[in-house]
């Protein structure tokens, strides 16, 4: 007999011997012991509109996914904010159960993590001024010209792309996407290359400043939720939840409601 089994039998015996008042207390303790552990979701709140803060509240697509997954598993949700550079370590150290934070499949696998099926085909997108869209928003060719001032977040996927393209123009590297976008607004760079969802978000936020996203994907980067390699039960549960919202059409609705411009680009599946 396991230790848990012995404890449960002791509680039941106490309930029968203790009368109605003590029995109700024991019953409450019994239910608390039997309640499933909360689903601890690791998240970095640095990637609008996928996961970010509004005031002191965590919002975004990944937060909605986390709530949906927890509900589908009949578990309470516990969001655990973690700096992006510490996400993989926190998962492997069992400080959280799953990462739902805009992580690419390639990044997860590079960090020795397993993933559920992708929920979104993302990639790098150019964010430009409307006047430059024809030249800089339709692929990589215009980005390599000597006169073009490029901006990326240092050591990001966009930075890796530019290293491969070897452009002739200048490259400014920023600590965050928000700082890169502000440089574009201030016209100190001509194009900011970053993740699709985030650049679409900033294009919507600064539409009055004349910003617009490129509609041509520069890379293809599936996004997925990450779990520990041996946690097949949670991976299967995540895949089952994803399959459910994909089948009933809720996934596409969530993507279109949350990611500006998504519906009319090459990233959005066509009916």
C-alpha cells in the first residue's frame, strides 16, 4: 500500500469516528488532497500580442491558450513569469510544467525540449514606413541594398537572418523590439526586422505614424508549446486541446482577433 493510500484510509476512518462536524472538516481536506495540482505555465511577458502586460495584468494569445488548456485538463491555472533566457532551465528543473510563450520549434529543440504540434506558422517580417513598402516590404532583395538602414534585436532570429543575407547597408541592433520600433518611428532606420506577430502588433499600434508590415514572409518559423522530453502525458493533452480548437474553428478566430493584419497575409491559412 502506498503512503498516499494509507493517508486516505486514515482520513476516511477519522471521518467515520469523528461525527458530523469533524467529518465535514475531514471531507474538505480529502477533496483538497484529491484536487489535481495547478497547471504551472511558464511565460515571458515580452512579446506582444502573444504574451505581455497591460498594467499589472498578463494578457495576450498565449495567456488565452494557457487558460484554455488548463480548463480542458480540469486544472487550475498558475502563470509563472520567467525571463526569456531562463525559460528552458525553469522547465527542465520542474519549476513549471509547460512553456507557452511564443517559442519557435527550432529554439525549443535547440534547448533539448519537446514540443506539442505547432499552433502558428510565424517568421520574420519587415516593418517599414508606408512609402517604403513597395521597395522593402516584399521580400529580402531590397533589404540588402547599401542605402538601407536596417534594425533588429540583437541575437534574435531577425539578426540571424541578416547575418545570412549579408546586407551592404548599416545594421542597428537594439535590446528590445520596442526600442527598434521607436527608432523606425523616429526615422533613424528604414526597416525593422522581427517576429511576425510582434511587428504586426506594432504596425497596428503606430498606423498613425505611417508604419506598415511587409506581407511577404522572410522566414518560416512554426511556434509551439514546450514540455519536458519525458512528459508525454502533458504533450498529448496539449495536442488534444489544440486539435479541438482547430477543429471547431476557435484557433483561427483567436489568431485573427489577437494578431492585427494576420487574416490578409501569406501566414494565414486560406479557406
